[in-house]
């Protein structure tokens, strides 16, 4: 767990993940400030949560107050080339994703699932398999509960099946799941945001992007033999994961070669 007490944290985006990150920051002694371009009517549910937790916020645009911080957390959907992020980078402000921030406070074991198609189905299957087998598990991330919310509940010995997009992985630093799964092993269309990665429709760009993401997630390429992570990924991708296999791989994951 990283120490954030009394640090000023700006959070860009006030919906599910941004609001959860703000509450998590406040509970750990930081001073969060949430900024969102939208008007209150469209995000009233999340504004009410911020008010209930006495968290400062602004809506309808971003003011310079967002740059008065020690750390900036970016919600999913904010592009890397957004003007506020470019300026924050020039000012030397550390910028991270919500999943990176939440991972600092996570006691449970993380099973991160990414890829083009099947992420939600695979995440749900993983949660179901574990809970059915008597292992307490939660589905979070792009599915259901925000990661920053579930880490406030999930405890040591439990599991979080975490659906993540390639976009969210752009701003991770220490995020290191116990198990990482990349679906769509052919990598024909590997990312949700092709405008970011396929800059010139060049296959080399795809390969470079895949390599970068696999390194960030601690993944081996699916062609590497005799690795627990690879075996788990293939089983779950083929929807052939039995409860026995799930327990076998999850119980042995700490001994798996990373």
C-alpha cells in the first residue's frame, strides 16, 4: 500500500471509476478533487456520492485547480492527447490510471483480463467459477463494480476478476496481477482503440503494442510453453475451464514463473 495521506489528488472524470477513486483516496487521508466536463444532470448519481463524502469537485469544464496536485488519476475514456493531460505532463505531474491507483490498496489476488472480444464473458465466467468452487471472488473494472470500490471490500485470500482495456493499461506503473489473460490469441484486432495503436495500419505497430501490453501485465506470449499463466489463458479462452482446473491453477499461481 502506498502512502497518500495529505496528498492532493486530481481525478479526471466523475462517473463510476472516478468517483470510486475519489472515495478511496479520501478514506486513505488524501485530498481528492474531481473534475468533469459534463453538467450535473447527466452525472447526478455520482455527484451525490461526492457530496455525501465531502469531496470537492467541479463540473461543466476543467479549471486550473486540477493542476494543483501531487498526483492525477485519469478515468477510462479520457484520451492520452487531451489538452489537460498534455499540460499536466509538461508540469511534471504524475499521471496514472484508476486501475493503477486502486492496485496500490488491493489485498486480494488479481486476475486481469484484456483483449478485443470476450472480456466481459470471460470475467464473468472467472468470477462464477471461483465463487462456485468456494473461493470468494468479485468481478470488477469495466464490468460491474469499479476496481477502486471493490478493493475497499476484497480481502487477502480472495480474488478479483478484473476486466481491463488496453487504454487503461497505458498509464500503469506497478500494476502486476497474479494472473493475466489476453484473449484473441490470433491478435487480428487486438485493441478497442485502433486510432491510438494502428497509426499507419502497419503490422509492426500492432506487434509493438502487443509487446508493450504483455510486458505491462506480466504476460508471457501465448506461444511460450509450460507456463501456468499461458495454460490458464488458453483454457479460459476456449471456455473449457472446469472448476477443478480453476482451483488447480489459482492455487499454484504463486509458484508460476512470471
